[in-house]
C-alpha cells in the first residue's frame, strides 16, 4: 500500500491541494495533526482531508486548542489571535471531525501515529536524538510517524551500536527502513526548515520505503487570504521564508 503521510496542514488549503495533486497515486492518507491553526481555510482543509481514502488522523495541539481543550493562554500573542479566529470560524462539522480523532493510534502493525511524540502525543517536540531515544519505549510498533516540528527528519535506532541517528532527508533519496525509528514528513502548510515548499512523504507499507517530498505551491494566494481574513501578518510572511 502506498500511503501519503502528511502533517501540519495548518489551514493552508492551497498547499494541501497541491500536495494531493503532486502525490498523485496513493491508497491511504495518514495525517499527523494540526489540520487547523495559522492559516485562512480551516473548514476547507478539514473537508478535503475527510474525503481522502483510508484516512487515519490524529489531532495536534492547534486542533485541540481550537476545540477548546486547552487554554488559549498557552499560545503566544499571534498564535493566540489566530486561534481565537479559528474558533470563531470553525463549522460544526469541522469540530465534530476534529473531536473524533484519537491522540495516538497504531496505523498498522508497523507504525504508530502521533502529532508531537509517542510519549506526549500533543505537545512534545522531537528535535534531537536524545528526545527520540527517550520515546522509543513509548510505542510498540517498529516505527512512529510524527509531526509538530515542521521539519522533515528521520531518527533511526541502530540496535548493534545502541545509538540513535538523525538524518535530514533529501527529495529524490528514498530511505529503506529497518530496525526502529521515528519519522517526520515535515509540514504541508507552514514549513520551518528554510524551504518554503510544502513537505510530505510517501510510505510504502510492503517495501518499507520512506520517500521525502517537496512541492512548490502558490504562496502569494495564501498570503492574500491571510490578510483578507485579518490574521497576523507574521503568519503570511513566514510562509515565503519557510521559517
Ligand atoms: Zn504545527
């Protein structure tokens, strides 16, 4: 099965649509949370996501916050402004969809899905090998797919050396998975690794191949929509910077 693995769409419909077109042929979609937050089109993103084949999705911190599951004060100024706006515009059916998601789930016998980390599915950032290592006992499958950092990254555990490595993968260089690992497809709607192109991955469940991907999308259209909605200018500018 060819799985499209996506995360952190962040209400960026244009980026999401472009990723779906670019990924082209897939049998399932695994989504690692933060469907809403920051961007101008939360309802359209939830709707398009919910139409995807064999969808499995976990919620992110922005999704939980939009549902009122955590205080708006836990977000900084601009993120809070955006959050209050999302709460205002989210439709009943979007809320229902986000509310139905499990925080952590085994997508198949090999892979666990969580937004932040297997240990703390909503909040923890896995940015370094130490955090990745501490998370290995927190899931029973070989691999965990996570989002939240908005950085494409691959943490692999070498059992012989008892060591966790971190690789920043490159498009066009598929990774053959073995042993155990924690993998992040990057962010569809708000990349933060200095590459403004939308990020995603394709995972082949039989061959155990992880293919990191990037695709350029129409950032200016999204920036205009952000300004139109009266959302923070910072969130428009960062899209072009990939930061
Ligand atoms: Zn996010």
